[in-house]
């Protein structure tokens, strides 16, 4: 979509929501893929995106990627 295009061209979005990492795996389903991105040693973010997006972004294991977090709420917890 237009957001992905803007991301590729400018990367001018709030830095706290962008985590640079390396693709660990791309698990393709019928219409969606689960993409695991390691953002620091042992810290993995999993995203569910369309297979079309995987192809458009040319995501492959070992390749670079950014996890861009979009959330309407942020919760805080302690234990």
C-alpha cells in the first residue's frame, strides 16, 4: 500500500516505533505470512502480513527489515 511505499522512500516516521532487525523466518500460509524479525539478540517480533507484501518487500530469511509498530494503545505492566 501507500504506507509501505512512503516507508521505503523516506523513513521519516517516529523512530520509537521503528525497530531495525534481521528476518529470521517467513512462514507462508494460504494468504498471510508470519514474519519473525530479530531486533536484538534473543528479541523477536512476529508480524502477520499478506503474502503479497512479503513478495513486494522481497523478505527473505537473513535479510534486513524494520518492524514498524502501529498501536492505538500502549499498556504498562510490572511484576
